[in-house]
């Protein structure tokens, strides 16, 4: 079980670091690269650099509110 936990932790760390590196390069470094450079074909347009995190945050907030609502409803049912 301990080895499986380490593998999952390593995988999550690797995915998080990859996403962070990609996003950082996309938002901070790519605007300073010429628009006709071949590297631009690997990235979405700059507008999505704001749209994607905002959408992900709204979805996460909605799931969090739904989860808290279910927990509150479940705890009220146990009291009654």
C-alpha cells in the first residue's frame, strides 16, 4: 500500500509540475516570442490563459458548494 501511495503522489506531483510549467511558459514567456515562431503552434491563443483558469475556478467552487450542501442536508437528516 505504501508503494502505491508513493506512485500516486509522484504522479500527481509530476502532473501538477507539468501544468504549472506549461502555463507559466504560456503566460509569461510566450508573449515575448515572435508570433511567427514555431513554438506558438503548441499553445492556445492568449485569451484562453484567462478563460480556462476562471472556468476551472467556477466549476471547483460549484462542486464545493454542492458538496457542502449535501453534507448539511445529510447532517440534518441524522438529527431528525
